[in-house]
C-alpha cells in the first residue's frame, strides 16, 4: 500500500510538472495579437506599440506579436470582439480606452460583453482626462463655457470626447456644441488646427503630451478642466469637473464619470484564458513596466509610466459594474444629448 501511495504521489508530481512545462512552452513559436481600440497614431496606440516591442521578451518562449487597430463605437467594437471572437488561449490581448466600462454601466446598447469578466492584466499608466480649448478663442476658463457656446470635436456617441461635454452640459450648464462626425482623435486635432472646432474633451494628460506636447509648450491650447478623482500633481491648478458641483447629488454623478480614469491604459485578456497563462501575461506586463530599456524609450517618447496592477483594476471595474441603481438613474439622465450633438462634420452634407 505504501508503494502504491508513493507511485501515485510520484505520478501526480510528474503530471503537475508536465503541466507546468507545457504552460511554460505554450507561447513558443506563437504569434500574439494585440488589439488597440483606437486608430493609429494616438497615445494609446503609441503606448501599445511600445509594449508590443518588449512584451515578447518577458514571456516564456518569446512569441512574436502583431498590433491590430480596431477603432469604432466608443471602443465598444473592440470590447465586443475581445469578449466574443478573440482567441481565449492567451494569444489575444487588447488595450482599450476604458470608456466602454462606464458605457456598459450606463447604457448597454450594442454591448455584448461584461467588463467585470474580462481578465485584466494591468495598466502601464493612469492619467486624468482633460477639457481644453484652442487658445485663440475668448474662453479663458471652464466657467466661460457656461456663458458662450464652444464647438467641441467628437469621435462618436459613447467616446469620452462626446460623453464628458454632454454630462457637464446637463449637470453644470456648460454650452458645449459637440461635432461628433470625426473618425479619430487625430482628426479632431486637425479640425482644431483648421478652426472647424474650438476644443475637445477626453484627451488624457499622458496622451496629450505625446500627441500634442508642442501645443502645451507653445500655449496653443488652454486647459480649462480635468476629469479624475484627484487633481494631477503636474497640473494641480486645473480644476476637476467635480469642483464645480453645486450639491452632493451632482458631485456623486460627476465622480462616477471620473472613476474609470484610474484604469488608465489597461491591457486585458478575454474571459476563459487558462489561469497559468493569465499569470504569465500579468507577470510579463509587470516586468515590462520595470524594464530599464522600456522606461528609457517611454521617456524619450513622452509616454508616462505609472503602472496599476491587474487585480487592482479588476476591483475598480467590478465596483463600477455594481454602481447603485439610484446613481445610475441620475447618471443616465445626465448623458442625454438633447440638441447639442451634431453627428456630422462642419460643411458635411446630411
């Protein structure tokens, strides 16, 4: 009996060892797909491509990796793909602007996913979002936008470029007119330079510094508000939108819309990825954000690195998904676009 027990124990050890070996070997000769929920050239895309260069060397087997841009529908298109169609074996990961999490909580239309069931790998950086205007227009502060209409470029209903101005219009009385016919944030930026629109929202500080750092340095834009739970230390003089709340109820709603900035630039895997591969992906991303070569290149590129761990993001997302119904009802009312969203571009036939 003792011999039989030893044999069973040895077999179990060998089986566990074999599983571990297979897990370690899984990524060898594989090609990973990294889905990006924005177009080419923005801050999220630049960050994704930098991570893609370093992630393989931190994974067992050193797989190759390809980047696939999948913009559209306020980042819901990429989220739907990752939840329903992406490979669930660890070879498909994504980085998405986290607007889709709040969209699930407050809307749900067209969404074929549960954000809490994604397997969050971590975030390379979290950064507050912004409201800014072209400096040539006579808007010096956020309060000025309650007195004068400001044309804001947008990339579609559901994106931060449209969501934030809509919410502040309803809660704080701003007069943002949203031109939501642009396909990407890069198009919105060009529209600002051409004078088609006068400002935009939803550009995180870290993306802004990468995409248009010269605008900041040359004073071409004027920051009038930021979105987050606390002011960014580098921009501590820029007020939070929640600073303008007139009562506790409004403050609760504005904080709900500000909570997901903690998620930052997250990376995730679809549900169903085996636990040992998920652990390897999380460990690899954690190693990337501590890699001296990665940090040096990120600094040169103007990409902030302020990592947030996968389990912490998982909790933030789960808490958002469990937002009390009373706050959700008020927040939904704040999202109603009324008559200040134009789906076309200036001069475009309808």
